[in-house]
């Protein structure tokens, strides 16, 4: 039996490569977002822990230096947290764009795969018809030989 050869196999490989690259880019962006979320969570925990320490230090004799340092520290952390939130908003837009690019790449690859599947089905059908014709020819030849042998007897 002959082997099916898809003439656009190179295009299919190229589209698969583009889809893989789009998946990698999305994964990188999602990883950056996860890192930022983790850093933001750590900042929030740090502020919460500092508040507890400040509350404990406000019992009895108050250390104004420690209170001032806490105010400066929490202010800096809030500023960095706001910057992280803004960066995460930008990343969210990038994630959406990367997802859309991945969907487009997947659709482009799938279109070529559907074409390949359709051509393969057509090839299979033509191969079956060809084999059928060969078997019909063999059966006809065998029948004619048998008739010739019977006529010669």
C-alpha cells in the first residue's frame, strides 16, 4: 500500500512551532504574574506582622523611634505594593493578549490539520477504489482463465 504524503507538512510543523512559542510566552507571563502575586502577598504579611509588633510595643512605655520606623516602613511597603498592583494590571492585559495569540495560533494549526485529515480521507478512499479495481481485474482474469480452461476441456 502506498504511503500518504501531506504536501503542507512543513506548514503544519511551522504552525505547531508558532503555537508552542505562543504557549511558552503565555507561560512566562503567567509565571511573572504569579511571582508578583507572591511578592504582594509577602508585603501584606509583612505589614500585618509589623502592625502586630507595633501594637505590642504600644503597651507600656512607647518607643517613638520604633513608631516612626514603622510608619516609614509601612509607607514604603504600601508604595511598592501599589506599584506591584499597577504592574499586575499591565500583566493582566499582557496575559489576555497572549491568550488571544495562543487561540489564533491554535486555530491556524487546527485549520491545517483539518485540511490534512480531509486529504488523508480522500487519499484513503482513492486507495480503496484503486485496490478494488485491482481485485476486480484479478477476479475478471481468473474468471476468463477458468472459462478458457472449461472451453478447452
